[in-house]
DNA sequence: AATGAATGAGAGTTCATTCAT
DNA sequence: TATGAATGAACTCTCATTCAT
């Protein structure tokens, strides 16, 4: 009780107090959505709290009722998007009957998410300086899960033996780059089917799976 | 797709004026070097003309004698670094007796460049918003050259038949990601040998080449 | 000169309304205590209503149920502390058998209060701009009472004849400065004994009294 | 040369570079004068950089060319005023033929300075929170010099033997309080002569000098 | 070829206060 | 009696850029 008085004011949610009534929850979500758009379109630095609050339809001061500051929303946004891609990919790849199918489903889920949330890619690129901590966290989280899945597949004999860590980072890179090139740059809703096929052929080879590529191209896939 | 870019930043308005005496050339280079450090360490937005000129040891006004503005130096820096990696990689990979060896030499050259010029990677990440034009230009330039080399190797039967474009983008991504992870994040001078080997093993598989070469060089380790 | 001040902050507009139930009284006191700490540690301007309410454990809105605003609590706090030092000093000095003893007891009481309520000194310093009205009120109140006591002592022949007003302001200044220097700056619980003795020696001389009393108490030291 | 790049920009004179041309010197002085008025009239917190620059007739940005920030000008102002009172007092009291005369001249000089630079007193009061460091520095500087002079006078037998440190702090307090009460509060150009005489009588007694007060009151001085 | 000086728009952030509940 | 939510004006500070010299 006699601890020093902090110089900063009401710590904008850094204290656990007040569980946020329904009205607050809604406003907060509106701000987070606005942040996704603004950060996604403008990048970290050209984004401004003013633009976010304007888009959310609240006063500037309101922003600080819910977030500690610009960087804080940014990090929350990264965390949120990161969690959601990971979830989407893991749900999708979980449907695959073997690793190769799982890869295709996972890549597709990732591409779909990229098309729907261009902010993910953009926010990650900006995180290099805006929040290195979150950048690492994001990549490592994905890579770790990916490597684990590869290890299991390898143990089941579905793919060649290879270092799962390097393979995971490499394949993660591939997905990101193809998404950037054929979705974001082309402002497309999805990677063109033939590019997807070729990408998956690359993945198959890299995993040491003699995928019969002809079948993939012509079969009734989805 | 790879349209030429004028390299001289020099204010577009004062086009051909005064070919720059020896003193001017030196000042200009000092500014460009300072820009590499400042943009590399601070990112586009936290970099400031003031910091660049301070590091270069000239007055702020001097900056505008040589460059059209902040964005102009940035673009010139991207162009410069991009040209230099490409050159380093093409020289290195030109020494390879087959495609696989060329790949290893090329990757090594790229990693070396990354360690010596962290600004390249960082500047590219920032270019997403700071200068999308240069971002595209950089990646496309590399990918185009890469694809060409793969096409030739494929024709010579050194690698499996596969779409060279997708393969080029994918491998470019791999190099960038591994460099980020094991050089920049670890602040290392080079990718650890075993990671390099595993990376090359990945590349070999992806190119449909039986991955024996690592063994040739380093005995039976990994 | 010592015009009366209404003590109750309670928004001037809602004048006599609701005499404040027992719960309200408690909340109000909690807020006032919190205000003492916050104003005392942070100063008028760095203090914020948010910090006061946080420390008091109530919502921000609650604050305005009991006080008209930030300035209003501040003034109430000044009035409260001012009344309390005056009371402490007058009780203490009332025990003295002559003026000199009364002075020593009064100074001691003042120093004790300063150590226990550093906020008094700090709040007074801030009042220069935060509430000049209260600043004058505080000093004049003390000086008036002090002068009165000096006048009486002079009439009784206990001290030399001298202008009581100037003497009162001068001695008040001395007490404040010594307290600042040896209690607040040193974060001490009391003025060191030898400093107290020397201070009282100064006071004795200033009052034209042969300064023997220190010796009576502590032998031949200061 | 490879030391970390500071995140802050041109360090607003924290670097020693550029000795400030004549134009710059003038602007800087205009800003400092404006700061004296603004801080003096409004106090630290209600003063704003905007008000200072407006009064100085320059753009807001210009302020930061010459000062590190609001607190930095404040401290420079304290240092400046502090140096100047000390100088004025020491010059004045140096003219005295004995300590008592020196005291009178010193007090007069101090009161004159207070009347001409009300900002001194006000800025010092604000320094309690705005810059405790400068507050201590100011008081200690004066007290130290004062004590030294008292020690010398005591050695010469001009005043009674008494602890010079406590005496110095006490007399400093007296001057400040009398100045506050009879110059600043009354918005007067000088302490009324009879108050000055009574103050000096107090000082004389406190210093153990049997001043023939009658003479001072009636003699032909001022 | 180089520079010192100035600018002003705009950034992130704080906070006393209001009000419906 | 108490509160959560919202506000918007004001603040300090940064920076790319211009320009006369």
C-alpha cells in the first residue's frame, strides 16, 4: 500500500480491473477491426490512431480506454491474426488422409486466409521494426507446429527423412512467398489452380514424396 | 517486367545538371553509406534525414543537394543493394560445375551478403509500404534470373522437370527465410554448417536431385 | 484578512443537498486521503483524478459525486492540512511556560507534522498557481495567529520589542525552510537534534532572548 | 563508429556541433525571454511550448531547434535566473563596510531582483516537481555562498558566533518570504521602507548584532 | 558545394469532465 | 450511491522539406 505511485495514469487495461461490459466489448472489437484495416492498408507507420478511431466511429480518446497505445493494438492484432491463421491451417490440414494431402489443404487454408486478411502478411512485414518480439513469436509458433507435424509424418513413413525444423521454416517461407506473389500482388482471391499445383509439386518433391502429379491436376480435387 | 530504373537519385527536376565533381561524388557516397546503416538499423520510418546527415557528417541541407528526398535515397539504396546481391550470387553460382553445386554456392553467397548487409533484408521488408515499386522490382529481378538458370539446368538434364517460375520464387523464399532465421535473428556471421547442409538437402530434393553432395564435402554427418 | 472558507467541496451547485449517509462519508474520506497522497507525491498537475480514484478504489465518476472537480479537492485538502498544522502547533506551543519554550514546542510540532504529512509543504508550493487564494489564506492564517502570540509575549516582556508581523512571517519562513531542507530533502523523520538546537538558537536571538535553553536540555554542545 | 544509432533525432544542442550563428543566438534569446514570462505568469504546467513560441514570434518547431524540450528550457531558465540573483546579491553586498550593511544591501538587491523578475520566485516554487534537481542546486548554491560570508564575518567578529549553515538557510528563507509577501502579493516594485527596516532589525538581532535601529530608520538612505 | 535556420503539419497521448444507467 | 463509457481539446514533440546565403 505504500508502494510508489506510478506516474502513468489509468493503465489502459494493464490492470485487470473492470471486466468490460457488453458495450465496451463491442467498442473494443470495432477498434480492433478498424485497426486491421488501417494497419493492413497503410502499414504500421502511416497508420494513425486518428485513422483507426475515425474508421471505428469513436473519439480519439476512446482508443486509449481500450488499448495502451498504437503499439499495443498492433501487437494484439498480430497475436489475433496469427492465432487465427494457425487455427485455420491446423483445422484444414487435419482433414488430410496423408501428409501430402494435409499439406495441400494447409496451403489452401493459408492462401484463403491471406486473401481474406491481407493485413496478416502486411502486419508481419511491418513487425520487423514495429514489434520484433511478435514477429519472432509468430514465425516460431507456426514453424514449431509445422515441424511437429512433419516429424510425425516422417515417423509414419509418409515423407522422407529430413530435418523437420529446416523443412518447416523452408515450407513456411514458400507459402508466404507464393501468397504474396499470386494473391496480394495480383489482388486475387486465390492462387491460380496451376500455380497451386506446381507449388504442391514442389512441396511433394521437397518432402521426398513421389507425388503422381498428373492425378492431382486432373482428379476431382477441391 | 524488369523495367529499367534510373539509378541516380538527383532530383528529377535538375536532370542532367553538373556531372558531380570528385568532392561531390564522395559526399554523395558518404550519404548513401549512412543511409544503409540508418535504414538498416532503424527501418524506414524511424530513419530520418537528420540521422543520415549526422552520421555522414554533413548539414541537413546538403542531403537535398544529392537526393530528391527520403524516399529517393531509400529507392536508390534498394536498387544498389539489390544489384549487389544479384551480382554476388551470379558470380558465385557461376563457379558451380552443375546446378546443385551452383545452388550451394549461390545460397552461400546470399547468406554472406545477408550477414554483411543486414540492411538488404530489412530494407526489403520495409519496402512493402515505403516503395512497393522497388519491392516488386527486386523480387522479380532475382526470380527472373533464377528461373532462367533453372530452365537451362533442366534442359541440360541436371534437375527434374518442373515449373521454373514457381520453383524460383519458392527457392528465393527459402533463402530469405533461412537467412533471417539463422543469420539475422542469431546475429551470426553465417548460417551454421549443419543448417546449411540441411537447407541444401531440401533444395536438392525440391529440384529432384539425389542429395549426395553434402556427404562429399563433409563426411557422413547430416 | 482571514476570511472564512467553506470547507465542504461538494459542488457549489448542489449546495445543501443530502447530508451524506455513513457510507458516503467513508467514500468521501477515502478520496480525500488518496488525494493527499497523490497530490503530495505527484504535485498538482501530474496528479490526476484517475489516480486518486484508483488509489481510493472507486470509479472515476464517483469522484464527482463528492467533489466539484480537481481544483475543489485540492482546495479542500489545503484547508484540511492547514487547519491541522495550525491545531497541532497551537496545542503544542500552548504547553510552553514562556515564549521561548513555546517556540521550541511549536517548531517541533511543525516539524513532526511535516514529516508525517509531506503533502502539506508540497501542496502549498503547488498552490502558487493551482490556487493562489488558498495559498494566501494558509500563510496569512498562520502568520496572524503567530503575530498575535508574539504581541502577547512582548507585552509580557518575554521577548524584545519588535514588529510582530514581520517577525511572524520571518519565523514562519524559517520553519518551512528548515523543514524542507532537513526533513523532506533528507527524507528524515525529524530534524536532527543539533540542527533543531541551532535553529532555536537563531530564533532566540531573533526574538532578543538570551539563548541559554539549549544548554539546559543537552549540555554544552551546540 | 559502430556504436548503436540513437533513436532520437538531432539532439537539439545536446551535441556540441554548430556554435550557433548570430541569427540563431538571437532567436534562442527571444525564446528564453518568452519562457521567462510564460513560466513566470502561468507556472510550469500551464505554460506551453505553444505559448512560448507564440510570444517569441517563431514557429513551434523552432523551439526544438534550440532546446531539448519544455523541461530543458525550464532548467535553463532556473539556472539563468539563479546565477543572476546570486550575482546581483554578491555585487551589492560586496559594497557593505560591515556584515550588517552587507546584509541590508544584499537583501535590497534580492528584493529588487524579485520585483524585476517575479519569474525567479515562481519558477523556484514550481521546480519542486518540475525539476527537483535544479531546486536543490539553486538553494544550496545560495546557502553555501551565504554561509561562507557569515563564517568570515564571524571570524572578523562582526556578528555573533552561530552555526553559519543554519543561519544561512534561515536568512535565505526570510528574504524569500518577505519578498513574496510584500513584493509579489502586493505587486509592488519594492518592499515598503518600514518593512525593510523591520526585516533588517530582525536580521540584526538574529546575527547577534546590537544594531542601533533608530538610526537606520531616520538616517538619509532609502 | 554546402549550410544554418526555420517551418508547420501531424503524430501519439493524457485527462478533467459528463452522463445514462 | 456508484459506475462504466465516452469525449475532445490540449499537450509535447518529430521531421521532411525549403531557402537565403
